[in-house]
C-alpha cells in the first residue's frame, strides 16, 4: 500500500522555474545559493532516477539563461522551455510537456516563490496535478513574500516539502540501487 502524500519516483517529474541570471542576481545571496544547491541536487537525483526534468526560462532575452552552476547539474534529458506567462501552465508548450510525461506529481522549485512558483503550483492543482513545492529550493526577493506564498500553497492543497524529503521519498529504501550515490549528494 502506498502512503498518501509521499512523492513517488515512478509518478513524479521535476519542474525548475526561472532560476535565471538576472532574476537570481536580485535575490539575497544566501537564499540564491540555497536554491541553486537544492535545485541542483533535485536535478541530479532526477537524472539518475530517470525522472523527467523541465526547466522554464521567463523571457530569457531579458532575464538571461538558467544560471550556469544549475545548468551544469541538469541531466542531458532535461528540456528547457521559454515562457512569457508567469505560470508555467500559461504556456501551452510547458503544460503540454508536463501532461505528456503522464506523471501526476510535479516537484516544483525556483524563483520567485510568490509569483511564478505560486501561480504555477496553483495552476497545476487546477489541472489535476499534485505539486510538491520544495521550500528550501524556492526564494523571493522578500522573505515575507515567500512565507506568504508557501502559506497560500498549503491552504490550496499543494504539498510543501524540502528537497531532501523528496529525494528520499523517490528512493524509498536504503536498498535502492541509487541510494549510496544520491545520499552522497546531500552530505
């Protein structure tokens, strides 16, 4: 029997929202580094577990590409898609990519929590997905805005979690063939 509320590798996909050069530069340095580290760990774990990875870039001509330290950790199979809508679901290409994976759980991380992450997760709920928002892998320029967004997401029914919980839920057991490699990411 599967536990309710747990993220399952076979049912999950990872969505990294707008961790881009100019947007990242506006964030507190400590928060930015935490998001890049946690999102990078999620991306590496997803790659090793063959979990689909989508990366959105909000108007990359203006905000630049995904920051290099995170881009270097993306699996080769990751898809990077441009958008102008704040919600990733407002862009048909991203929403179609999420639907085509046929995986109802979407682990969401990125910037900014109270704008693109919030709108995306709420729209995912409306589209029948279960969003898992990794609170240590999201940030906003103002920490109060992040806290407010996470509160709203909890109230709406999104699962607010953290990147380590997600990785260990994906693994489920210390006997998993990838346990040693993925637990090494967290040390």
